[in-house]
């Protein structure tokens, strides 16, 4: 019996070896293709991008990441969150609106001193006045009005903008704080856009 | 098909070369002159005044355009006049640096209807005007120019 | 002198429908290039159409007409085989004439 | 932050999630998509891409390069000089180079081999801009136009085509860079849009067909005809990826992956888009 299993296993192994190129070989081929086809330009460095971080590696699968990976991502990413040093969470909603509108920053044609935007409208409805909003993420219209401004809600929202993967592993939302895309002040301004009763978001 | 197209291209090149070198006079020598001073005005009121004052709102002028433009660089506009003896049609974009975008002269036997595409600096009222028996009539529509794509 | 225009003149009942596409940058004089320099204004100022030598339609265009301008209009008294000719002149006094037959 | 706090935050998050679904988009903005549709309809009349097609055709038959030859003997996969229907079968394996090539790689190859241009000359100005038109974009407009109305039919049968497809698929899911973006971020969900542009979901056959089948396109936002190479080059830029080197294999791999997903669809380009 044991023999049969072993030989079956051997058969299967040799079958796959013929039919499929091994995973290792595919990895290698892929890496080589990336290296030969992509090059550093301006502020985007090929070697930095191609060396994915652990989260990116776990999330680069055509299926769903394993439960184990998801838990590892949640744990590691929650630990990255940095709350505002002065304990103040809300900035200026008008500045926040500009950040939400801008998709600039971190592309190879952007300058090192380009002020990065959040590009929030690309994926979210926020203020009712902006018709050109995307739907990759949920609508944030009346965010503060609906959810209130309890300390928990404020802290949760901060953390979500700072590192969305602390809540949804492999989320499509950029990790704005953790990856240094937005500054602490910029996140405060976005928070105001979401929570300030005077913000058009809550009108 | 291919041969035909190529032949056309070749003959056209020869013809346009002849024009460029002055062997033939382009027809436009006969055409209306581009009226610099009206095209360079920056305020809608000044353009209206320069064209002869009051435009009367009229159903006889039909302006077809979408209320939202996906991109301000190309906004399709169609203007038709149902008014008698229409000899001029123009498109004014209120918030553009120079409101007068284009003006057309409709000769006898030509329908008073024109389709073109214009640039809009941002959301604005667009006025289509037509001159009938020497008087201007107008139709207006607000066109919203939106941001598109991933660039923001 | 630019590249050839694309002109279509099609008989539809008693009307001839003319559609014109012109390859032209239609620079407003406000745009900046990648280096941040203003690109000088360069646009078609006049465009005129004639059928068998008779002027049928004229346009004065400003720089607010879109890049690669498109125009469509129709006229009466044309017939299949008639020659429709279009000429544009731009602000640098460059010009071009192309023609087609009504189909 | 204590463990207790983290737990509370997570529980709290779960309740927020359920709220999200309740408050989803204020479905108003009622006529926005209707008006955008109208905009596209009005635009459809008179596509400047035809001007590029004419130029491209002229370039195809024009003697050029040190060898002073036309491209009439260029084999795009269906035999020397056969342009009609060539694009809908590309990218494909070419035995003369033992390699999978997309249209632009093949055009570069033909210009080098037949016309005698150097690689540098053959790849000069791959993408046009105002005042600087691109010969390649014009050639691409001409060649692709000769497949209009045909069915997209890439084979993916040769071993090298299969490998190329696999690489393209892998890149589709590859997430990296400052923003963790990958193709998958924007192109795997149903009924999603970025700003006002609908995003084709490449897992959905109909959408993949419609999207792939509408490139190249005259883009009104750029005033140029943009090829598939440019579409992907610019996707990668927005993804915060490094620059895709023109005519290299990665873009061909992604194209092949997308083309395969679009197989069977009717090709309808060069089109006109925002």
C-alpha cells in the first residue's frame, strides 16, 4: 500500500515537473522580467519598488491571502500606527479638501518636493459638490454627521487613514501614514474634512 | 483601397505645396477676416457689446451639448438656428479667458447649423448665438467640466 | 502646411453633409511645456469651404477650438461628384487646402 | 497601545464596516452618468485617430532608413505584408526571433531588419506630444485599424506564449511601491469607477473584451492617439512603478494576459476616449 502511494506521488511529481515549470523557476523568470523591463526614473527607484515589503508579498496573490497571512498582516500593521504627538486630531477641512482632490506625488514624473496628495476622490464620494468621485471605496459623504465624533470613532478613522491594512488585510487603500505619503498635519486636515461640522462632507 | 488612399495623399501634398509656394492663391484670400479685437476680449459683456449689444433669449436657437464634460479640452457643441435669414452663428464660453470661441458665416444655401468642439477652462455657461435679420438671438446651457482619471 | 485634412462630403437627400477633421495643435499660448516654458499661441484663424468654386461656409476660430479641430455642416444645391474644397489659415500664416468629391 | 485597546478597536471596526454598507453612496448625482454617456455619444462623430491612421499608412508604404525600404515586407504574423487582421492575433510567437512580440516590438524589429535603422532610431519618440508626433503611434493606428471589426484571437498555444501569459498574469496581481498598487487594485471589481471613469474588470469577459478592444484610442485629454504600450506605460506610472522601458517584455506580457481575457470580443479601434 505504502509503495503504491509513494509511486503515485512520484508519478504526480514527475507529471507536474513536465507539465508545469516549477514555482521557483517562475519566480526567477518573473524577477528577471521585472528587472529587465523596469528602470528607475526620477524619484522612483526600481530596486526599492521591486523589493516588496512583507505585506505586499503576501497580498500579491491571484487568490485570497491565507488566514494565517491575514492575521500576520493585521497584527504587524496595527503596530505601525502613530497617533498625533500633540493629541489633536482635527486640522483644517479646507486644506483637507485640497489634499483629497490632489493625486500628485510619488510618480516618476513628480519632483522630490512635490506635495503629495491623498487622491481620496479617485475612490470615494466625500463632499456632495464634487461630482467626479470614484467608487472603489465606500462613500464618505456625511461621514462625521452619521458616525458622530466619539474618541473611538476619531481614533479609528485616524488609524484607518494611517494604515488601512491594520483593519483590512490587503486593502486597496494606500497606507498613507505608514508609507509616509501624507504628513501628520495632512492627515489632520483630512480628518477635519470628514468630521468638522462645517465641512461640506457633513452638509 | 490602399493604393487609392496613397494616391490621394500624394496629390494632396502636391496641391498644398503649390499653395504654400504661392503658385495658387488659397480660397481664403476671399474669406472673412479674423476679427482680432473681438476674439481677444476677455469679458463676456464686452464681447456682447462688440457684436452689437443685446442678445435675446430664443427657442429658435438650439444648443446641443452634454451637461457634463469628461474633459475640458474637448467639449462637443452643436448649434442650430431655426430663425429666418440666419447669417452668423457663434459660440461664447463665459468663463474662458476669451469668451468668443468661434464665429461662423452661413452663406445662402447652407443650413444654419454647425457642430464643432471647444476647450473649456472650467465649468461655465455656454452661449450659442445666431444672427437673424440683423439681430442676435441666444440659447444658454451650463456645462460642468469634471476631473477625470487617476491623476487627480 | 500641415498634413492633409480628412474631408467627407456625403449627399443626403437634397443636403450635402460635410465633415472636416484637421490636424492642428491649436495652442492657446497659455500652455506650458514639460520644461515649464510657455508654448506660443498657434491656432487656425479662418477656415472656409467652397463647392465648385462658390463659398458656402466660413469660420473664424479662436484658440479655444479644440486641438485637431472638427467641423460639421451641410448645404443645399450640391450633387454627387461636385468638388468640395476646404482651406484653413493659421496665425503664423501657414495654410492648407484639400478637396474631395461629394459621394 | 495595549492589547485591550487593539481588541476594542477591532470590534469597533467591525461595527463600522456594517455601517458602511448601510450608508453607501448617496445614489443621487442622478444624471451624472447619463450626461457622461451623452458626452461620449456627441464625441463619437469624427475621430481624429483617422488622421493618424492615414499618416501611418503613408509611413508603411514610404521608403525609409539606410536601406531605403518600405515596410511592405514586414511580417506581422500572417505573412509578409499582411496587415489586415494581424493585430487581433498579437502579441504572438514569432519563430524568426524565437520570441513573443507585441505589435510595437514587431514594428521596431521590422524597421531595424528591413529598413536598416538602429534600435535607437527605431524606438525614437515612441509617444507623441503636441508638435512632436510619433511615427510609431501613427503606424500602430494604421495597423490596428486594419483589424477593426474582427474577433480578438490570441493563440497562447506555443510554450513561450504560455510563459508570457503567465508572467502577465503574475504582474496583474503584483502589488508594490509607495502606494501598494497593482493592476488588481483598480481592475478586479464590478461596477467600480475612478473619478467618473468606469474601470473595466478584467475578470469579467465582456468588460475585458470591450476595454482591450478599444485601444489604441485618440485621447481627448492628451490630443494624441495612444497605443496599448502607452496605456500600460501610463498605468504603471500612476501605480508608482518605475518606468517601463519601451519595447521590453513586461508590457508585452501584460498585453497578452489582457488580450487572452478579451478573446472572442469584436475589435473596435482606434477608438476615441477621454
